[in-house]
C-alpha cells in the first residue's frame, strides 16, 4: 500500500465507522479530512495525527461545495473519497411522512452524491483514485421495519455501480461497503428503543442486537476500516462496482 501523502476525505468522520476508517488511513500516512456538522466532535477526533477537521453538512449543497474546495486547497486533490455520513432509523411506511423520507434521502443519498461529485472534480486530475461508499446490508436486501433506509442504501449502491461503469478503464474505482449491525453509538439508541417497545431488560435487548447478525455478535468498526484499507491497496484495481458485505455470513 502506498497512500502516504494522499488526501482522503471521510464524511461523518468524527465518530463510529467514519472515524475508524479515517484513523486507519491516517496510520498509513494519508492526510485525512474528516467532516461532520458538529465542530467540537470533529476537533476532538482531529487530535489524532493526520486528521484534519472540516465542518460540512452533507444535506446542503453549498456546504459540501465550499467545504471540499477548502479541503483541496489545504491538502491537495482528494484521491480517497469515503462518503460515510448517514442516518439509520426504521419506521413503518404507513407511518412515514415526507419530512422523514426527505431527511433520510438528503443525508444518505443526496449527501453521498454531492460528496462524490465534488471530490471527483480534483480526483479526475490525478493518476489514481478510490471512492469507497459506506452503504449497508440494507442496500443489498430489504431490512424489515426500515423501508426508507433500505431504499436510500439501494440508491447509494446504484450510484456506485453507475459510476464504476462510467469510469471503466480509468485509474479510479468505485465500491460500496455493506456492513450489518456495527458496534457504534447507534447501538445504545437501538437498545433503548427495543426496551421501550418490548419491555425487555438491557441485557436482553443487547442480545437481540447481537443476534441480528448471523455470527451472533456486533461488528467492530475496525473490521469495516480494514476493508476500506484493502480497497486502497496496490492490487485492488480490479475490484470495481462491488457491494462488499461485511455482515457475518449474511446471505
């Protein structure tokens, strides 16, 4: 792997999967711009060497355009783009209003589109690039109780596959990582919802979360980060347009 000095941009990079990927890239020598809406969280994360904070709201086009331009001016062309920012929430379709639908799409799909579009502006001028979208197992199968979330992640994978087709033969690849349930800050929120809905104890609700993955445990953020590193490796150029499942054996 030779990504030392290359500029990587990771949206939603202050916590969870995004932070794990950012740290893994920085450990290999990349200059990593982490983005998000909360400056204090980004600043805390940027205490790690090689990470640089940039406040960006991926639901706002001007914020993405201006933020990525600033990052490019400071650290050079984006050569590793990781659209990771997203929201995960389930809701029955008959209880879904347009505000919920648009919020989900604005973050998970529109945000990825804007991030990739603006990153490509500088990436296309280089001799190597990687776009690694963080999707979900919900992007390759329907997730019960979360039709809107599933639709947003299916759309993201469609975007990645379309771009891979557009750039065939060029030194830029486009892939999506599709984790199942990952041990992030979202887990306590989901456990609380399970407890409120079912009356389960915290340990019982945690067991439900663990059992949602076929191998009976939550996935560590680092497991997703290692897959992102692999896609940046010297011999990853033939992996393109793929939805790579990190899901404990999900079929």
